[in-house]
C-alpha cells in the first residue's frame, strides 16, 4: 500500500517489510522497486523533510532496482 507524500519529485511511497522492497512512484508516474532496503531506511525516508534529497543521498544508486511502469 502506497502513501501519498508531499514532494516535488515523488508522488507516493510503498514498502513491504517482509521482502524489504521499497516502491517509489515519481511525479512523472514511473514506478520503481528498490530491493533489500532496510526498514530503518524506509522509516527515515518517510520522516525526511525533503523526500527528493533523502532519495538522492540514501537510496538512488545504493540499492538494486527495476522500473515496473
């Protein structure tokens, strides 16, 4: 289940704690899955003041990913 977030870059964020899969739907509507993302990273992402900055500094290019849509 995705949560809508306030961001100029990211539309919504979903997370499955059992598979540690983070899903990010960007404002351009593309959906990506990031794998083996610790729950702590997801929690910090959700509470970050700037979701775009947190994504660039802590998720992008740090986890294996695939574009879903």
